[in-house]
């Protein structure tokens, strides 16, 4: 059992909470039973190291079984060591180190997707992770983070996705313009979510949402620039019927994605 929270090995794991360490090693940090279970079930080949307290492994016997089935060795650690490794205050008994695994934008569009999410300058990791989760739930084919968005492997992005990062392709693109060119070549429409756009209900009634679509979502505070909006085929807004000043980005994205999912399946 690892029981020294100051050991070089523990420190190396803890450093993965920082972007520089993730970039240098090509690894990222995974915490908690839910995320670890999803990794072992869907992408076990990515798991490099898996640490758990004896209590946690006794409680989550399914994770123990999945690790055995995947040939992943579980190393026991003390509570103090787990706390030192984790980015959160309550890691719930599990920490894993995984290989980063972004897919390519080219590969995403080569698969003839019907529903894609594009994030441009989305800086809040909680929003980014929640949108990945919503995209997964809505049956989207992929998510693309453009260069000015938060790091995909930020620990909070990973936690907020609750394992959905292992369920669908996620790509990192250099610029929005690069992605726009791929969207146009693929022949699917690019809809920008923006407060200045046409009402979502209007788009629904026109049958616009039934077509293969890439949804573009912008920065939490500033939204999309006029230049960004010019890259889209049309801007669409989520109406606010009450007195709320605005809507959280991840919530608005969820509404847009499910509207497309409903329309494409009806």
C-alpha cells in the first residue's frame, strides 16, 4: 500500500491537475467511482494506473471486477495519499491516470454525423463538461473544442462530463475556421446559438432542426462574435419566457441539442 503522501509517485499523479504536466506527459487525472467505472467499461486501454482505498474497492465490487476483466492492476493507497493525488476535496476512494485520446476533426466528419457540438471560447470547465454530457445524452455524434476553449483534460471538465467523455468522440481543433471548413465540406448546416438569432420555436416549426446539424456555442460572457456568427448558416436563440436575465450556457446547449434530437428522430 502506498501510504506516503509526499512520495515522488504521488506528486507525479497530483501534478496532472496542472495543464503543463498534462501536456508534457499526454496523461490526465480521473477521479471518483463513476468516471473510473466508465473508463474501465468503455475505454480500459486508456487506464495507465488505478489507485483505490481498500474501503472503496470493497464498496464498489463492480469496479474491482471491471479492473480484473480489463487486466488493470489496482494499487491500494491510504486516504491521505488519495487526498494528496486528487484535485477534489472528496475523491470518493478512486483516482486513475489515463492516456489522453482526442480524435481528429477529419475523422468526425468522415463518419457522416447528424449532430455535432462545436465549442468556441467556452472557458468554464464545468460548462464544457456538462455540454459533453448533454451531447452524449442527446445522442450527438461528436463534440469539438476549438483552440480558445478550456483544456479538454482539465479535471473539472472530466468530472462534469461524468464519464461521457468516454462515450463519444471529442476533438480539439486549432481554430473555428478550420472546423467551419469541415462542416461546409460535409454538407451539414451550422447553427449558431446566439441571443440575437431567430427564435428556436420558429426554427422548429420550419423543420430546420431535422436536418444534420452542427451547433456552435460561444463564450459564457460574450457569446459569439459577429465574425463567428458570419461563419454560421443561421443564428438561433433560446427564448426566455420568464424574468431571468439570461440562461446558463450548458442549459441552453442542452435545450438546442434535444430539440435537434427530437426533430431528427420524429
